[in-house]
C-alpha cells in the first residue's frame, strides 16, 4: 500500500510540474526553463513507474529506454530547423502508436484471462484509445510523407471519398461493439486496428500541402487525446492530465491556424483546397505586367530608405537565405535605418515556424512583429522587402471577393511606398493562386534565387556605404 | 472500474482541459513551434503505461506490445525535449 501511495504522490507532483512547465513555456524569457521542468516531470513519472508492482523484469525496459533515448537524441540534434514540421509530424505518429500499443497490450492481457468479461467502461476507453491512436499514427505518416515530398503534396481526391470514410468509421464502431461483447475474439480487435489505420491515411490524403500547419496541429491534439484515453484505460491521472494539456494545446493552435487562413476546420478536413482554386484564378483573364529591378538598383533603394519591413516566407528558408537577410538587416540598422520583420501566422510550414528559422539566423525575437501589430506601419514604410512569401501578401484577400483566399488576413505590404519582391520566377504561391500585388505600380520584382540575390545586394550596399 | 472512479477521472479530464486552454491561449506566436514540440514530448507520457505493459517477467504478446510502445514513447519523449531545448536556446533578445 505504501508503495502505491508513493507512486500516486509522485504522479501528482509530476502533473503539477507539467502544468508549471507549460505555463513557463508561454514566455520567451522562461521558456527554456519551462521545457526543462516539464522534462523533470516526465523523469519523475518514469522513475516512480519502475516501482510499480507489475514491473518485475528490468533488463528489457532499460535496454529499450536506452536505445530509444539514443535514437531520439541523435534525430533531435541533427534535424534541420526547416524540417521541424516533419519531425513533429513523425513524433506525433510515434506518440499515437505508443498509445495504441499500450491499449492493445492491456486488451490482450485481459482478454487472455479465462472467463473474462469486459467492463463497458474499460472496453470503450480501449477502443477510443486505439481508434484515435491509429488515426494519429497513419495520419502523421502521410503528413510526414507530404511534407518531405515523398508523396505528392497536392490534395488527393476521388469520388465517394467521404462516403467511404463514413462507412469505414461505422464499420470500426460496429466492430468495437463486438470487441466489448466478445473480448476473447481477437479478430474483432484486429479489424478495429486495421480500419482505424486505413482511416488515418484516408483523412489526411485529401488535405493539400498548404493546409499542413492545420493538420500537424490537429494531429498534435490527437496524440494528446490518445494519451488521455489510455489514462482512462489504466486508471492513471497523470496520463489524463498531461494528455489533456497536449490536447488543448493542439486544438488552440489548430484554431489559430484556421483563423489565419480564414478557413473553417471542417473546410480544411474535407480537403481539396489548392486544386479547385486554379480554375477560379484563370477567370481573372488579365495578364499581370510586372516591373523588374536589378540588384544595383535594389541596393540604391535600400541606401536611401529610412524604414524597411522584411516579410519573410518559407521560400527564404528553402533558399537558406535567412543568414544573408539578417546580415542585410544588421547592415541597414548600423546606418540608422529602422528594420523590422513582419511575421504572418502561417509563414512557414507549422505554427511559429518562421520565428524559429529567424532565431536560428540570430535575428533577435523582439524584431519579429506579429501581423496585427505591424499592419498599420506599412503605410509609413519606405520599403517592404518580400522574400520567399507570396499568398500572405496577396491584396486580393482584401479586395477581390472572387479570389479563393478572399477574407484571409494578409500583411498589407502593398501599402509601403516601394515593394520589392525577391522571387525565383512568376510561379504562383503554395496555394496555387496568382498574386495581383506583382502588377501594382509600386511593386518591383527582383528575380532570382533569394540567397544569391540578397548576397549581391549586400555586396552592392557595402560599396555604397563603406564602414 | 466502478462508476465513481470513472467520474473522478472525468473531473480530472475536464479540469485539466480548462487549465490547458487557459495556459496555452496566452502563448505568443513566436513560441508556437517550441510549444508544439514541447507538448509533443509531453504526449509521450504514455511511456508510463508502456513501462507497466513491458513489466511482466513472461514473454507474452502483451509484453512485446509494451516493449514496442516503450521504444516509440521514449523516442517521442527524448527527441521532443531535446529538439525543443535546441530551439529555445536560439531565441535571443537584441544584445546591447
């Protein structure tokens, strides 16, 4: 009894530390310590669980933890910051898979006790854990594949898709009832597992690449909910509390992402965005006439500017141009030009991705300004430099009700006195939509690779303003 | 599990969710990626269940499932915390 009590108290301490850790994660100054505290909470939870009466053989446990820790550390140390979304996606999948495996293991143990009849509550929680965990696993794998380019990033749609999903879901529910009624027939459980795994694939394939930030956030939430359900299976409060925190976090981030794209969650999940829209833009008909600008002229414009706002997009990170952009910003600052970075909520491939990419390039975080705070400043700014971003500065979102992105909150970069767009070519953005900003009279196009263009601009500027 | 302990667990769930919503809606966008990878690591709390499932002495199917769960949960936990720490140490204020 005493041992059980120690375990329970330690779990309580761990739960409190998780909450404190997340609270501290919400402030830049304390975030790193917050993450550490949450890791300590996890360590406490792991250590006291080893005291559990059911844990009798330790060798396999230690070996497995050691192997997992080594692999996890190596992956975490090596991953590129541009690849963070993939990493979070695959780790979500692992979390979901772990929940399914624990629930299935518990089911297996119980079902093999002779004459066992499953309690309704236990059965239902096992099923919830299995279904959500499986969907998280395969859904995350598909998201990983799309982000990495292993699978075509476009939305994959076919007729009857939603009907098929509905039928499969009902099938999984029917089998679930059988699992509870006849827990010793493993076939039913296998059926639930298989159908849920298939469902995970089917719900993510119709979602286009541009919507991946929403999907990752949602899967993050699912991995928490799966842990939560496993907590009900094992009657363990720390799993429920930690799972609920993660579930809430994922849901909030999902809402923020949906709002930033002016889409409803249902609309994202039904999928197909980015395919249908290509037809809508063709109706515009008018060819956009753009004005090109060279690197020398760009440097001269920067030389005479007194305020600059840089709008970075994922294209900048792909071109690995963030370091040279930071150099440009430092250089302008040294001569008294005000430089700010305007960050759209969906810049990058996951919530807050752009902030991490710029932090990696040593841009101080207080220079990164959120959309709502900076949007009014564009009108008083000499130059808006748009680098690797496209849809998030498309004025059609404000002005053209016919545009597929109409209503989406965008950065008002077009209001700046001069807009310089650094871009590889005239191709459309990730959402597959033309950008009418490029045809505006105050807009100049600097064609070429972001990194080499910016390097040249910085070189020219050095000549214009020595020391 | 009796109805009473189920109700207790539901209380825990509901209250924890409220705490979660309160805390996380205040997190600024700058920290959204570390928040996500940090909470991702927390979702590896299933590791606790995995240890128990991998605990028995006899090599049953149930135990093997537990070991597999333990491996994935460890990856999730360790990788998640390490990468979050790596990101957060890059966040710097302007020096001066």
